[in-house]
C-alpha cells in the first residue's frame, strides 16, 4: 500500500529498493560467514595438518573486498556510516538537515572519483585471473562497479531528501530522512532504567 500522495510507481520503486536492500543484507551475511569459514579452515589446516591451503588467502581477500564495497553501498542508504555528530547535534533542525546534505555531497564527490578509478581498473584488468584459483577478476571488478553505482544513487537520494527536509524545516530524526518518529533510535526510551 502506498502512502498518501505517493504514486503507484514510486511505491513500486520503494518496494523494489526494500527487496534489493534485503537481498544485499543477506549477501553481506553470506560473504562474512564464508570469509570467517575460509580463514578458520586455513587456521585448522596449518595447525592440524601443518600445511597451508593455497587458495584460502585469495578467497578470503576476494570475499573481504566484496564485503567492503557491498557494505558501503548498503550503509549509505541506511545512513549508518560512521559519523561524528558532536557539533551537528547542537544545530537547529534545518541546519542539521543542511549538514546531512553537505556530508552526502562530499561523499558523492569522493564516490565519483572511486567509480572513475574502478571503471579504469575494470577496463584495464577485467580479463586478469587470480594466481591460485584462476578466478576472473572481472567478476570482482563488476561487483565493485555495481556497488559503487548503488552508492552513488543512494548518496544522491540521501542528499536530496536531506535538502528537502532542510527547506521544509522538518524535525531532524537520528534515523535520517524517511524515518518515522517511532523508528528513530531512542524514540521509545523513557530515560534511564533503574
């Protein structure tokens, strides 16, 4: 069901985005579990068999790279990247929204350079293979590019939402634009518990 004033197309896009975020969340869990499993297997192999697995370091590195880029995109959309808000917490709501928009703009500019570098690397090394597994690096570079594309898209959406909220003078919720008062962190806190 769409919210009042929201078209069916936007409702469908919001649902698709929710599904995409859920899928990426499960992908992140799978990548982390796989990375932990590979590293644990390598430790067991070295300790009990006194032999190193040739492929384990390579797989762990590829899983880690994938985890970083997919995670960066998801965190950008959920507005959960590490931030220091000691000064912005003292600002009025409009200024806090403007600061959020500015932070998204800075992240967007940095991400544009990241995408340019990722694209250049993809074109230069897409047909390279990893030493141990002969895994095509084009797959990893493709994942990096898709993740960076999502990161750019979500930073633009976040920047626009923060700018809109600054213009409207909307109350600033710690969860960011689109967060209802019930969803905001600490919204149901009645103070310290005895």
